[in-house]
C-alpha cells in the first residue's frame, strides 16, 4: 500500500533519486533542502510499504515583491514508472495545494510544463483544472516551449480539494494552534473555472 505524507529533510535523497530517473530538469541537494527548510508544509512524498519513496511533489511560495497576489508554485513532481496511473500525482498535488491555500493564504498555484508532456498536461488541466495562461517559447534548456499554467483555489476546506492525510493534519493543527479558522478565512478565494484544452 502506498501512503501520502509530508516530506522531511530525510527524504531528500530519495526524492532526488525519483527526479533523476524521470525528468530532464534536475536539481542539486541544496535546492531540495532550500524548499524543505523554507516551505516544509508544501513538500509531500508517496511512500510504499517498504518505506521507499515512489513519488514526490516539491513546491514553494512566490515571495517576489512585484507579485501582487500571494501564490504557490509547483517546482517539481514525479512518480516512479512502477507506480503511475494510480492517482498518486493527483493526491500529491492536492495535498500541496491545500497547504498553500490553507496555511499561506495562496489564491492560486502556478507551474510550467513541457508542451509535449501529455501525461502531465492531462493531470494538470484534465484532472486538477489548471488553465493555460500563456505559452513561453523556448522556456526549457533544450528549446522546448512551456505552458505557464495556473489553478485558482476553491474553498480550502472543500473535501474534494484535500486528501485524507491533509485533513488529519488539519485536525491536529486545530488542536495545536486553534488558528486554522483565521488562516482559512484569509483572502478572497476565486472559484476555479475549468477549461479544457
Ligand atoms: C505526470 C505524472 C507525475 C503523473 O503521475 P501519476 O501518478 O501517474 O498521475 P495520476 O495517476 O494521478 O493521473 C492523473 C491524470 O494524469 C493524466 N495522465 C497520467 N498518466 C498519463 C499518461 N501516461 N497518458 C495520458 N495521461 C496521463 C490522466 O489525465 C490521469 O487521469 P486519469 O487516470 O483519470 O486518466 C507522471 O507521469 C510522471 O512522474 N511523469 C514524469 C515526470 C513528469 O513529467 N513530471 C511533470 C513535470 S511538469
């Protein structure tokens, strides 16, 4: 059985391994640790029964001054070939989305994807409801174009937008801080308009 949980710094080497085998965009360990230490709540792993990481999502909050609205950004997601088409990427993405919205008050999440990546575009647009904002010509190092995509969040307490694991975490946080109501209420949430390509 595969479970989804928040990543820790101990998972970083397994996450990097999962990335190296699946994607041309690779990062050094410093970059993984930068994410894990800055936004630990936004990184999730899918772990099999042997405690092996079979998928991950790594995300961050955009904190540039010129960005007028707080938003999250998916830096990388990957699921091992042996565990694809089981809904793991969907769960990982939803867990990170939930935390962006719920903890950080993000109004939306952005990402880039290769225009040829049919599986990922299907996940983002078809399943999760991301819209294509624009095409960035020659975005990748090898010259391929990227879709710049965006998902506006619905109500973060919407059960459809959060995994069981996140709901458990949310319950724990209620007990610990009692602040979730405040956080969840921050910002005016736009309803995502799902648009097919
Ligand atoms: C893209 C990726 C993360 C999807 O992971 P996954 O766990 O298999 O995805 P899910 O099972 O949650 O599938 C969700 C949706 O994605 C789409 N999808 C996934 N694999 C697909 C494939 N091989 N072909 C077409 N669509 C596919 C489908 O729309 C699917 O919904 P469905 O099952 O109802 O048809 C995985 O294929 C992967 O790791 N690829 C290599 C790394 C990568 O490309 N990362 C994205 C970089 S932007």
